[in-house]
C-alpha cells in the first residue's frame, strides 16, 4: 500500500460495493485508514474486503440500506465498539433515477429522497455525537454537478442533490467549532453503473450516449479528490469541489 497519511484513522464509506464508494474505500485503506464498508450487496463487500486485506489493510463489513433509519446507529455503534473511534464518514450511497416530470415514476423520486438525502442525513446525525466528543472528524458528502445546475429531465435527481448541498453547508456552520470538517464533492460524468438503474429506457440510453461523447471521469478520480480533501492540514477545510470531465459542458 502507498503513503500512510491516514494511519490510525477510522473511516466509514456508504455505497462501498461499487463505483466511487468502492474506489474511495480502497484509497482510504491504501492511505492507512481502517475502513468500514457499508452497502446492500454483501458479495461485493466481501470481494472488496479481501482485496483490502490482501494489501495489508483493515476493514469491517456492515450490510444494510442507508434508507433504513436504524442502520445509521447500528453502523456507528459497531464501528465505535470494534474500532474505537470515527474519524471520517463518506456519505456516498446514492441513486440517479432520471426522467421527465410528467412521466416520472413516483417511486423513483421516493427512492432518491430516501437514499440520496435521508440516508445521508441519518448517517450524519448518528456520527456527530461521536465526532463531537472527539473534537474532530471529517464528513464528505458525495453530491453531483446536478446539485449545482438543474437540467430538464433531471428534476428529481436535481432536487435530491441540491438538498445535499444545502444540508452540507448548514452542517459545516454547526460543526466547525467542534473541529469537524465538511466537504461537498460534486462530480460530473463519471463512468459507473449509476446510469444502469434509470427506469426510463430512452433516458437511460440517452445518458449512455452522452457519456460516449466525452472521456468521463473514473471512480478513482473522485477517490483521489476525496483523499486530497481528507489529507489537508487540520486548520484547512476544503468545503466544496466541483469536478467535471474536461470535455463536459454542463
């Protein structure tokens, strides 16, 4: 494993079974942090865990859906009991269910709010008492360029990611006196499986075709940016990072 900038740190990554979450969890382990892997797909978590441990890293698996309120406390309790503290929380779990408003599947909107917004808020709420007692911590919320700029066909996703941005800034103001840093990361087009979950066939294909028009970011690009924010000096807080492929217009 590489430089151990995060040795003795304990981190939690939601949505760790694929994409940005998987890449970030591995990067944290490479940097020396113990990593708690949280996601629904236990088989993928086990595969990632073996990869991390083969490189000398330490990790803990917790299976669950962040949309379920009770999971957040379970994750924090188990992490604290087994690893002693919580230094880093990466709120990455999310879904991107795009589609026009008049053809929206209302369950898609509900899923995005439950996972992208409430899941992130539940995890943050549960982590704060521990971080405040330590007088230290770093919360990274993975949003999207969709949390900065609205587009036709992305209304529900836009709404969920704008909520993440607003929550993150209020969180920063409430916790800075406790030496807790908050970073909002807003990726543009990233090559992940997010688009596969879109329930409108025409919208899903349009997004995939759009991705072919540029060289998209990789999950490792976002993991690298996250690691940069996490490893700044304690007096320095990277509050917001908007990261697009060079060729992406909006």
